[in-house]
């Protein structure tokens, strides 16, 4: 297990930008040609971002770490159910309910000591997707929204996608609704509302009327301001471009070979994971795929086993396919839910909410695989005062966000002015250097 030395959390990564910032405006005179060369050399260091895209596999409801990526066989909390099996990574053991995932663990690193201050589903989901706790004064953007805001592409379909979304799909927050995730469902079905419902000629006439009547009205007088507020013209143009784009085929898995579809598992989640690979392949920046059903307050054993039967083939195949298509080095894959589950089983055979030490898994995007950061106690004390003592090297959620954004080459400390004039950073966390080095 890797130790998380506090010194490894770099609150500032040295680049030309940060060198200039640290110099200060009053001291710019010292920036000689030599200093300029040193600053440029820092930009050319091996730490340059390899990652371009992100896939989030969101386990809605809070998956039990003990039956997935942090088993403690033989402990009272394990309830004598879960066995730990060897994986392709020599130092990592995971649940026996994830045998195919075990074969790709050399590509995956685990942070087993994630901690959060949110134990309510909705608040914790907000925290895990944005890196911030809920704030009544504003909505923070999700990781995918930040990535799309900070990058430019010629992709003709939405660059931020949520497949099988639950009630808390990723939002654009203060960056704007245009960065909300585009929501779609089981990829075996066609995307609704992207094909004309009338003949080609009638559709053309409707578009002409749209341009000549509606668009010109928005372009006149007071409606100019309304156009800017509603992003009307841009939204219409993007929708028309999407409807005629060949890239829409990336949402459809029906034409994929049957053997490939079976590799991901015959489930909506498996098909969604295959679609996520196809979408990343055509240039989509962030895809979130949701697998619900992890809220196991009762009958934890049978419910988690059923979720793992769906997760296991899909997760393993997603990693393998990204690697085969030369996309894994440029795509970060984040797995996890809003929190974990209590180390002790309750009176009805379930596990309750547990934000005090749970697991997130990361792969790809230049993050070395086969590593474990942090540790949870096999026999935790569970008292309010001892909960942090039960977690070795705790990692707050915001540090995961800072690390992912840094790996994507995004300045996570950059301040963005919100619509009400409030400066906000993309993340208040610190980079986990031990996860990237």
C-alpha cells in the first residue's frame, strides 16, 4: 500500500503560469531571459497531461466497499460472506464477486480511504460529482461540465453525456446550463427526438419558417437580450447539427458485433458502457454511466451480489476495450458512489450509509494501475470520535477532483466569476501526487 505523505499533496504545480504568479506583478522586472527559459522548461516537464476525456461509472445509492474493492474476509463486519481473491495486480485483492474485474486490476488504482462529510444521498451525490458540499447560494459544476468548459472540440454531438441517469444527473452549475449533461437511456433504443417525424420536404419548410420567422424575431429589438439569456440561436444550431451528424451512431450499440455486446454483459448498464467507449472514440469529453440499486439497508448480500453480476463484465470490458482502442492512456475512468456502507451489518442483514472511509477506483489517463492508497480498519471502533482513526491516510473527496482535473491539464485552482460576481475555484482540493507519480 502506498503511503500518502502530506508533502506529496501539491497545492501548487510549477508551470510558467504559477511561476509568473508567484513572482508577483511588482517583481516582474527580475524575469530575465534565463528566468523565462526556466519557466518554459517547467511547462515542458514530464507532468504534462496525457488525459483528454473522463468516464464516470456512478454507483447510485452507495456501494458497499466490503463486497467490492475493499474486502476484509474473516472480520465481523464482513459477516463471513465475501472472500478476497487475487488479481492481476500482485498487491491487490478484491471481492470474489468481481472475478473479471480482477483480471484488469493492473490497470486500476484504488483509493480505499475516501472520506466525506455528507451522509444523505442527495447531498453526498452533489459532493461526489462536484467536489463541493451543497451551497444554497449557487450550484457548482460537475467534473464533466468543467472539462467541457475548459476545452474546445469540433464534436457535433453533446460533449457531456449521462447514460441511464438517476435523479441527480451532472449539472453545468454556475458555468451555465449549456454544460449540463445530455441525458439518454438504454443504448439499444434510438435516441428520441433527433429524427424528423415528417417528410424531408416538410421538415425543410419548417426549418425555413424557423429561420425566417422565429430567428428574425429574436434578432430584433428587445428579443436580442432574450436571445443571449436563453442561448436560443446557439441551441437551435447545435440541435440541427446534431440531428444530421454521423457521430450520432456512437450512441447506438445495435450494430456492434454480438460477441462484443456479450463481453459487456446483456444489461442496460453493459450496453451503456459499450456506448461510452464509442462516444469517447468520436471525441466526447465526459460520459457518466449510472448503475443504481446499491442502497442496501436490508438484504445487503443478495442485492450487492446482483449489482456485481452486472458491474463485473461491463467494468472489465470497458477497461479492456479502451486499452485495445488506444484510448485508455487518454481517458480517466472513475468508479464509485456517493459514499460507502457501514462495516457492521445491521439487524436486517443490511449496511447503512458510511461516508467515513470508502473506496473510489481510478484507471487510465496516465494514472498508474495496480496501486492501493489508504486503508480501512478490519475491526473498526465505529464511535463518533474514533471514526477517522479507523481510516489510514484519509482522502477528502475534493482531492480526487483536484487530481483528476490536474491529470486532464486543467488548472483546478483557477477562479471563475459566477453570474452573481462571486469568484469560485474549480476545486478546493489538493493533487494526490502519489496517485499520479
